[in-house]
């Protein structure tokens, strides 16, 4: 046993402020370690509930008490091989540290914490590999079965070396190997199922490790960047997340529920266009927490693995782009929820950094749908979907099947724009809600113009209505015209789209063709109802069943209604005919307030009674 006091070996810098940008994360503290880099990190919670960061520093394991995340305190540094690469995992009250610098597996008994006087020793193999363990790149522990898996290194072409920890965790016992697919860079094992990352082969493997010397290969699968660095499954073992440690890389999700039919579900970048490199990902409940070198770490909502959405991040490094500087590892599994991350070194120095952060886990606001040609009904690929006003801009392209899936961290009303060369833009208002999938399907109309002609007739005698006003409501325009003595009307130079065509005349009810898809020259007939003409109430009120007291409006709109019978319904619709609000009125007359939560734009208010449309009015919110 050796006693190392951090006052003698480490210059500690504790910062109480941070300049890094962040989303749904709160900076608590930073520690800087002079003249040594940091590699990967892990965490340990003592039997007294105290939480400790275990840091893979170049000169050996550093243990920091982070129980008070605003004032972390270093306990000790235990010397080890002086080497950049360090990986750490825990089992019971033991820490296991491996390094490319050699010396096998360092085992540290953490039971004595918070005392710095901790027992440790190096294990270099026994039995068939007695004293042969040296360099090891990474490790994982199947904590449910009690086996340690060491990856890379000098034995078995870098395949897995397996050690039993159950009987004596302080003294591992060699029990087998897996080298069927050669070098393993990193991996995950639980309940004897191994998900190994074969970085140079560009694939992961799923292996049944129940028999440690006769493993059963279940499947292999290539990853998008063909440089498979690490793997981590969801708790239900239906989805596997992988990282490819290359420039412009992705965090990827695979459906592994059927190992004979593995499917790529989705992939996501922390900072698209920056050329950043992903490193390690870990799954905590429904979130993937991932280190991204110069981008720090991200939190991705993985509830829908076919639609990965970034809902949090903390940027630990002041520059962006490609390269292997910045955040090596992140650990999210403390019972308190505290999260720790390691920077290899601060910018332009050789000093490693520990960040202590409190995450605020939020569900994503999903946006999904199908993009089609409005005339042919065929799917459209590479249509651009944008959430206008989102920061950063949420955008996605439709697939070859016309499907798109995206989302963002911010809820609220947003204008959604869909665009594609050769087609008119489509815009609509949508409410994106945390944890929900908002479906916006868009049928895009081709560019061009045509004409709409028609006739207005009175319902009671089928005679033409002279002087009727005909309104043409479209997504991008509103036009009106008047019928001639023969009840005829015409709208020339109309672009393809979805339209509402409304006819009104003194003493008659409205006629409406609602939600008409029109992509070529059309001739329509509008029949104006005279159901209420003979009613004294209707004669007095004419078209004033519904009156907007303040139109245009900026905050809310007060509507006065007066109807011949009880039971009228007022609906609020956008210019595309999507219903945003529906209000059932009480009594024959009164007032209602609408529009409080709507953004600026044009809306249509429809008053209906027993299925009969009494009136439509257009309103504007500034």
C-alpha cells in the first residue's frame, strides 16, 4: 500500500464559473490537474452514499469526492503507468484500471474511502496466461455475472480476455478468451451477452458468452463510419447504440431485437457541419449521454430510437471541429444525478480537466410526417422540412419513401416549412410538445397556374344568384369576386393548392366547398342555403351571427355570437384548414375569447349550428 497526498502531487485549480454554452445542463464546478492529461472516467458510490469521480489521469488514478458538486475535493492519486490511455470500471467496492502503458489490471479497494489510504495491486494474469497480461486498451464488467472482459492489448490478437471476479474480486482469475473476430477496441457485456466493437473491421458483434471457451457468435453488423469505437445497449436489449471515432461521425442506433435481421434505425451528430468526432456513449434510462471531443458531451432522447433528438449538451472545450482534443469521457450513473466529464487537456496546455455538471433531462418534441406530390400522390424524397424560428434551426430531408423524422428540445407553436425544387412551398402552424410526436404530412403542389370557374345557385329553386360574393381562401392568398346575372364567376391565374371556396349573398346562408384539392382548371357549383331566410331572427341578423369586436388583434379576440337556436360551435382554423380550437357555445347569445396562445397570422372562424355553416370570418393576429 502506498499513501499519496494530493497536496504533494497535484496542483488543483477549482473554478466556480464557466463560459461554455449549454442546454438543459448546469455547471457546478471544474478541477484542473497540472502537467497530466485525463483519459476516461468512471464513478463510484460508497456505502455511506458519498459519490466519487474516478479519473484516468496520465500518472495514475485520481479519486475526487463530488458529494458536494459545487466543491469537489480530491482524495488521492494512486500511481500507475505514465500513459495517456486509461480506462476504469467498478465491481462491488473495487476499481479496475487498465492502460496502453501496460502492467495488466490495477485493482484498487475503494472500501476505505474517504480515507486516502487504499489498498491496490497489479494483476498480470494467472493459469494459462500467468504473468502475460501487459497493455490493455479498455475493459467492461458483466456485473450481473461477475466477469471482467479486457479488450485489446498484447494477447490473442487483441481479442477479449475474461476473468472471474465473483469469488475474490481483489484477485481476478483467468477463465477464457474470445478472439474469433480479432481485435476488440471496446464493448459491453451483460448476462453473458457481449456487444463487442471491432474498430478496424468497422463492425460490432453480438456474442453469447455463456461458455467462456466456446462462445457463440450471433451476429455482426457494420456501422455508418466503419470505425466502430464503443457500444452500449438499452436496458431492454432491443436497441444498440454505437459510435464511430472518425471525423464527421455519428451516434447510431440499431434495432437488435432480432440478431438475424439487424436494422439501422437512426443516426445523429452533435454539431452537424463541424466535422466533430464522437467518442463514448452510455445509456441512462431513455437518454444517450455521449462524449464528442471538441463538442463536449450531449444528451439525446433515445425513447424513439428511430428518431434521435438532442435535448441537452455541455460544451467543455472552447474550440470546435475535427481532432482528438476535448472531452474523452462522461459518466451519468450517480444516484444523485450529478454528471461528470473529462477533458483530455485544457486548450494549449497539458492540464487535464474534470467538469461537474447537473443535467436536466427533458423529453424531445418530435416532428414526423410524410411528404407527397399533391397531384400524383407519390412520395417525394429530399424535400426539406424546416421548423422556422427554432434555435438552432431544426431541419430534415425526407427519405426515398417520403418519410421524415426530426425534433427539437423546445416546445411551442412553430411555423413548419416544406420545400422542394419544382414545387410550391408548404407552410403550416404546428404545436410541438415535449414527449409527443406532432404529425405534419405535406402534399406539395407543382409550380404553375390555372383557372377556377363556377356558378352560384339558390337552394330553394336552383336559380342563379346575382351579385353573390365568392371568396377563394388559399394558404398563401385570399381573393374575392362577384357573380354576374347568370350566377357565374371566375378566378384566373390560380396556383395549385388546397382551397376553401365560400359564397355569400344577402338573405341567404353561406355555401362552402371546404378543403378542396385543386391542381387543374375546375368548374364548381355553390348552393346557398335559405334555411334561415324565413326565420325572423335570421332576417334581423343577416350575416351578423358572429362578430369580432377587435380585429386585427394582438393578444386575444373577443367574439359576440347570436344564433337562432342553442348549441352552436365556433372553430378556429389556420389558412390550411387545420382546426386549432373548438368552442361549444352556451345559450343563444354571448361572448367567447379566442386566440390567446396563437402566434401572429391569419385565421378563419367558423360558426356552425346543427351541421349548418352560419358564417365564416377571417381575422388577423399581429
